[in-house]
């Protein structure tokens, strides 16, 4: 990874103070910080982060997406982004631009070989995430979407401890195995005093392309039931669409190519709910 930080301060205390100042300055320009998390892998958390960001940007909001899934960063590939961030006149790094209203940063943008493993312990993760906030010139944003890895480990904990006004969106699929892990995520948020904005049930049914019948691949309704039981907002269901997989693998915007689909409408509806924060 290319070292993000500039000149090394004289000692650890000074370094910490300067980093904290940079982090606070960046956060002060961002209206809403949304941590997208899940209790387990494979529920479509990153595709949810990416598509929520695109839906918000399409509404005219200034949006940044920060990929803190340090061991499995997928945001650049899903957005079709290449290259590394460049240093600007303020001696900070510009995030990589996807569109006029959407920009992104990810550890993958700093790795020459995209297939190299990131083998880091907690302190390095903590430092990298704070640098993603303080050393990146995000400017004025309406939303910063933070894509976290599955579970309740170092990355979501660092975000919760660093960004006191962050809110969480939890992603699940309908089956009980996923929902059991989601309940752990909800209790994690309560333990670290991280407000929960709501829960999304992803891969909720699949419309057969031949007969139109809705097939419940992973069951249905479990996300809404869990949200109601746990007293949190249910943001809606996103159906499964194989074209979402194809677009994500190719770095093509699903919402542009399938703008009348049920999936696009679902993300637009969640973005409408998020718009009420502004």
C-alpha cells in the first residue's frame, strides 16, 4: 500500500493530535455518515452500499463511498474505477471520481496487484480508516456511505468510535441463519451506542423470467419481522436479480441499464427515506 500519510510528526502524541484534527475537520464537512454493515458475508452488503450511493447521487446529493472492507475491498470493481488517488494542492489525496456527485476511496486503489492479500492486525486497520477520513479531501458531502466488512470486528468498531454521529444500515437476507447474525449486529450497535437507521432485506425473492412467479430463494419476510421485533426501522426488500451480479462483476451501473426494474425502485425508495435526513 502507498503510504497515505505525509511527513511523520516528531512523536506519537503529536501524530495522534494532528490526525485527530484532520479527521474532525473532514467530518465537519459531511452532513450524514452511514455505516453499511452485516452480520455475515454473502448478503450483498457491498452491492447495497454501492447502489444506495448511486441512487443518492442521482438525486443530486454529494456522496462519498468509503470502502473499509480492508481484506476484501470490492467497491472500485463494482463501480468500474481504476487508478490511484492523486495528491492535490492542499497536500491531501482526492478520492476517485465516479460521477459529478459520487466519489470513492478504497484500499484496493493503493495496491499495485489487486490480488495481493492485506495481512494486517487491528492497529494498522485503525490507522488506515482514520487516514481514509482525515487524509482524503472529501470536501462538502451530503452523505458518506461506509462499506464495512461482515461481522462486528475492528473496522465497524473503529468507525463507531471515530464517527460519533454515524448511523448504521444493516443488510440481511431472509433466512434464519443470516437473521441470527443480524441480531448480533443490532446488539453490537446498541453496545457501542451507534444509532441504527434501519434494516434492508436483500435477495428477497426472485421473479421467474419465464412465468413471472415469485420464487423465495431464501425465504421471505424475515428481515421485516426481525426489524419489528428489535424495534428498528424496516427500509424495504430488494429482490434478487442475476443482472445485478453481472453488472457488479463488470463495473457497469445496474440502475442505468435497468432503470425500470424492481431492484432499482427498491434502492430509490430507500434513498428517498434517507433524503429525509437532509
